[in-house]
C-alpha cells in the first residue's frame, strides 16, 4: 500500500519497527519537502516487500559499485523520474536512507547518497569506507550524509 509522505505532520507510518522511527520519519519527510518545494512532486513510498524490482536494482548498484550489502531490513522504497533522472529511495530499519539519482542521459553523472538518521550508528558496511558530513534540518534534526559517483550503467 502506498503512503504519500506528509512533511508538515511527520508520521512514522511504515517505519514503526525502526529503533529510530521518529528520526527516520523526519529524514523521509525532509526529502518529501524538498521534492514538493522544488519539483511539485508528492513523495510516495511503498513497503519494500512489495517492490522487489526496486530492491534488486538498488542491491545490484551497491554490490557492483562498492561491494556493499546491507544487513538491515529494508522497510520502504520510492522510485520516480524527474528532469531526466530516475530517483530511487530505500529506507532501512536501522535508520539508513539511501537515494540513487541515476541520469537517464549517458553523459550525465549518477550518484548514490547515504543518509544516517539522528541517533543511529554508522552501519558496519559503511565504516571506514565513507566520511559523513553533518547537516541540520528542522524536520529531521541532524542528518549525516555521504555519497559516491556511479561509474557503471544500470
């Protein structure tokens, strides 16, 4: 079942099993606010177990690009196209949010963004591989984030 993320009244719908559910909901709402304000796009998520094709796509990119396989359970996904980029999100039970901005034009850059919810530890799969910058958000509190450029075509 789809959920249109409300960034004005942050809800933990779909994220209740996370030990940092409120912070993860804030992270998700922060992204929803960005897409509504910049692109007039209603950010909608679905349970990860209802979108195996999205999980296969994300897992393939993570594995082939950086040999990353997350132990945490994926809770929700989102996928849409804006301005010639396919944008994919996965929110994990441990509080991690991943976004893939994949350029649909061959000469444009694509990247994977990694965001840690406030209160979560850096996952073992990312320790020593990435440095995380801190960002303040009224909705999400403090967000720690990093990224890497995608080199292959998917």
